[in-house]
C-alpha cells in the first residue's frame, strides 16, 4: 500500500516543482514565428523612410517573456498558442497573396502582412495579430531605450522613481532673526497692522 501512496504523491510533487521552475512554453518553430512577428511589430523607419529592425536584445526580451508566461500556463494554453502560431505563419497566402511563410518574408512584406491582419474586415484576423502583439510589446517596452520612448524617466518599470531635486531658490524659508520664532503670515490680517504693533 505504501507504493500506491507514494506514487499518488509523486505527480503532485512534480506539479509543484513544475510551477516553481517553469519550462519553456514555446517550441523552437513557435519561437521563430514569435521572433519574426516581434521584429516586424517593433521595427521603425529611419530618416530615409527605410525599415530598421529593432535590436536583437529587444526581440529576445519580448520572446523570452512570452516563452516564460506560456511555460507557466497549462498544456492546453500552449497547444492553443501553437495553433495561433500556425495560423499566423501560414496565412500570408490568403491575406496578402504571398506564397511564403510569415517568418520567411522580408521585413517590409512581413509588416504589410501584419498591417493587413490588423485592418482586416474579419475580426478574427485582427484578434490573431493581437494574440501576439500584446504579449510581445508589453515586455519589449519595459526596459531601456524603449521605455524612455514611452516618456517614463526610469531604467525599468521596477526601478524607483527619480524625484526632481529642489532648486536653491525654492528651498529657503523665512529664517528667524535675533532668536525669535518665525511667525507665518496670517492671510486675514490687514496690511497696516504690522506697523501699528
């Protein structure tokens, strides 16, 4: 009977261990799809109007956060996201007429594909893009130069806020003279009352 009890506790113990150390949530091919989507979503145009891909660190941070969050999810969530990745990978033929997978498209065509998904009349296509856009963009803009683009004055969202220092002109208050205590000005007192006393 002890063997049955120990074997029943084994999966529960492995389950808690799995939650403490989450595994990878993205398969290598799904990671490639997410990387390609992140690169197109986060790209920018330079002064000449040419597309510039984001840095590898930004894409890696975004994909790693997605990988970690899916690793903490259930197997059904991972399978569902894999199905979404298959759809995102194979739909360029039907959306923009490109006979290629999304991850193999050049950056300009990939961006055109994602923009076509976003502006599609079919809401499910727009939701397909959002399934990747939201979890990739949030961690991408949580650190570094990307966070500064949002107007936040910190190195990361977890860093403490930097308060502006007081200027010297704003700092001094009325100092007491001759050992007397400084009295705050009374807003209700009349202007000539000080000289009368």
